C-alpha cells in the first residue's frame, strides 16, 4: 500500500479528519450509553504553546526517565505493555496495538513513529504519532499501570509537542473532546490558550473557548435531531 503523503495528511487533519486504523475519518456525534454527544476536533498552534507551572512540574517529575523515538515496529514488548494498560482502563479499546493501528495490514500507510519512555531498561510508556509536512497527530498513548502517579499520558503529549516544535511543525492534533462528556478534556492540558477547535459548519478553526463548544453543540444537535432514532437521547 502507498504511504499517504505528508501534505495530504496536513490537508485532511486541517479539515477535521483523523486516523482510524488505516483510514482517515471524521464524525460529529459520539454515542455513549444511548446518549448522543457532539464531537469537537482540536489542534494546538505550536508557536503559541507556553507551559505553565503544572506542565513544568510534570516535566520535572519525569525527567529521570529516558525517551527514544523510532519508526513504528510493533514488538512483543510494546504489545505486552499495552495489554497491561488495557486491563487497567474502564473504557473500550482495541485488543492489541496491531488492531488499533494496522487492522491486519502489513505496514502503516502513514508516516508513523513511536515514542518510548523507559525507567532504566523497562518500557513504561509509549506514544504513537503520525507526521505530515507541517503537522503531527497524536494517535495513541499507553503506560504501565504501576506508574499512574506520573501522569505519563499527559507527559507523552508534552513530549510529542516538543518533538513537533523541534521539527518546525505548525500544528499538533490531539484528537477530539466531547460536549458534556469530560473524559476527553485532558487534551486541553498542554496549553489551552494555544488550542483551536474546529467549526465543522463553517470549516474554520476558532480559538478554543467553552462558549464556542456550547454554541457548536447546540447548532449541530438542532441539525441532526430529526435524523436520530426516536428512542435516542441527546446531550
């Protein structure tokens, strides 16, 4: 299969698309336990990112760990760490890293790398990302449950942002958050003031504000309400 060109990935990320296995997709709604919530795609303007005390504290907390970045290769070590992580979480996730990223394909059609965090020789966290010409998209983060107090998922976001800035990228795409469903709000952690939210109705990226999310959610739900099943609930 061909590799998706970096400029093509930049374009689709900029249109509110994202990677799922070996495809690019977008969505406006997420169903959670019979309730529909609106989806709001995010990106960070890397030139505007400034870390506050909480982010700097997390970097200091984890500075004794080593970090290595390499092209994606799904190893037994990587799968073993993901299996430990998956058993510790309370939400649905694919069974393996291979299922999450490749779905049976022999290789990634994206320019995909893995960021390894180690405590000595032990792999304790991994962050996987795709690179375009001007963009970096964070795809998945997972970590050893015994290291939960180190907030390694958030730490990996900071590491990816730093890597993107070193390579002179313009945007970092962390995925989406969901209206009235705070599980995804951690994606605002790196720097909310540098974050933009995609307005799928106008096709524009706007400075992030909860008021903008509320307004988009109200408009989206008004548009799709008539199309939902009669027994569905919306938020």
